[in-house]
């Protein structure tokens, strides 16, 4: 999974990118900060990269960072236990 943080120059660019992120079926989570012109989202790496390329092509993207998320096997096992305990 990959997290992208994107900053936009204008409200129009921000709104267009928001629509694209919300329409993308592979986006697992999204945080929108309109007061800062910022969108963060989580998606599988290949889908995230393609989405950002499309948004970049539309213009108005000022800054973008990407961060790959990985879980160690111990973290994954601990999270699984938490889910099973809640279930």
C-alpha cells in the first residue's frame, strides 16, 4: 500500500482531484484538508501511482509525497489478534 499527500494551488484543482480520488475504487482511505488544499489517500501502489499521474496531468498539483506502508510480520500478527478479539 502507498500513502500519497498532495497539495494544490487552487480550489478548482483541489476539487477536481478530490472527485478523482473519491471515484477511484482502489482508494482504501482518504483524508481531506480543504483549508490547506491538501488530500491524503491510501491505495495499492500501482493504482495510487496511476491516479496521481492522472491528477498531475490535470494541473494544479503543487507538491506531492509518497510513502510505502509495510507491516512487519509481528505487527501484522498483533493487528490480526486485535481484530479477532473485537469480533
